[in-house]
C-alpha cells in the first residue's frame, strides 16, 4: 500500500502531513522553511519517493464565500508545478480555517503560540489531509 501527502503551502513555510498506508488517518510530518521553489520541489519529490506517496493533497485557501481569490490561484499554480515535477496526481482540498483550527487545538492543549509556531503548519496539513481522507471513506 502507499500513502498520501498533505500540504499546507505558504511562501515561507510548507507544512506536511502523511496518511497511514490504509489512507484512513493523517499524521503531522514536517515543516519545510524558506526554500527556493526548485529546492522545495526537489525536497517534496524526495519525500514522495522515500515515503512511497501515491497522491498529493494541497490545501486550497478559498475565501470565506468559498470562491477563488489571488492566494488560491497562486496555490493552484504551485500544485500544477508540483504535479508536473513529481509525476503524481495532485488534488486540492478546501483549507479554510485549517490554520485557525490548528492554533485552537494547541491553545486548548495549553501550548503557547511561540512554542508551536513551527508545527502549526504541520498540524494544518494534517487537518487538510484528514478532511480529504474522511470524505473518501464516508
């Protein structure tokens, strides 16, 4: 079996999550920071190969009305570049409020934002991927 990679894409930080091999559960994986686009694509390709990733889910930042804005178009462009680079199918999942939800989870756990800054992106990717997986498994 293989895994699905979830991505919370940002200009400076990219949060990653991986599914289990049965593609039912998402787990925080890693945050990539301050990489040039070519380095980011190479890192993601290496992760996909090492982790036997079959598909990639990228969070799509729709606006509050659920429509595409400038940010969503930029993320879609990144997704298409990634798809061409790694030769894996890339899908998009609505990511509205995933970062807010991730921050809230840490706050409820008594963690300070300063302590969680680097892992909020991973947690956001996990939320995005889990949302996708839940839809796939009804």
